[in-house]
């Protein structure tokens, strides 16, 4: 078996959904992010959109630069499903739909419970420890839980978010390391984000950006 570290170039990688999970885990350790093509089918994305359409259309106005109140009639739009997740000009404001687990069974089944995503979360976020119960040594296992399920459609005119770590909500403080070590860093991360594009995403229309390897800072 070849060493996975020799299979990929130094740039952030784009892989297919059938890529071995150990490769995807390796790339996340190395780069902090990876693009997985065809992880969710177009049909499932469209079905999930239909299930949350009413929530999007009834979103309340937002006072702020990231979610502008008014749509511009020119320019492109970015629609993304997020887990920290079709495209029509439906209203006069940027729209958001939260609590997707409650309103979209398709989203729950194909995105939250996606086998690749679940394996990644299990590797990085499941915590195991040992304790004594009398004379018996036992293992305690704490699995990850979902804390955010949101669809966002960002209208023209919205400003880019400042660079930030999503785990600030967990009061997480990182020590800089040269590379990822499974034993030392097993409790380093408190969240794994999954972003699924609901439209063609570009830098110009508000696509989420990240700094490769900044997870090591």
C-alpha cells in the first residue's frame, strides 16, 4: 500500500466522494479543508431546497452588511447549505433558513447523515477516555452532536465576513503546531464544518473562503 502523503500535490485537493476515507482524513489534517466532488447529488440538493423554500421566503429582514436588506437587480447570487449548506430571485432580501433538521428530511438524510461526513466527524470529534468502576476498567465514549444547520442565500452587495475561526463559540484556544498528530491533537478540534453548494460558488458571489493550514496555527 502506497503512502497517502505521496499521492497528492501541495495544493488544497479536489477529490471524489468515493475517495478512501483515510485519504480525506489525511488531507484535512494537512490542509484543514478539502473539496469533495459529488458528495451530495444535485437531485438531493434540489429536493432539500424545495423542503426549506417556505422558510427561506419568510425570512425576516436583517440589519447588517453581511446580510443586506435589499437585493441588487444585477450581479450573481450564492446559495449554500452549511453545517458550524435553485437559485431564483424570490424576495427583496438575503435569506436564511435555520433548524434544517426540523424542516428538511432530505437534508438530514443526505447531508447530516452522509457516510463520508459522519466518518470524518467520528475521527476528529469522538472523545474516548478510561475510568475505573470499582476494580473494572471501563471506556467512556462521547460522540459529536450537531449544533448548527443553516441554509444561506447571500444577495449581491453583501460584504465578506472578516476572517474568523468558527470554533470561537467553543472558547477554543490553539497552540501552533507544525503538523497534525492524532494522539496529541485528538481533542484539538471542537467542530467540523460541511459546506454544500446549492449554486455555482465563486469568490465574486460570496463563496466561503478559508486559509489552508490555518488549523495548525
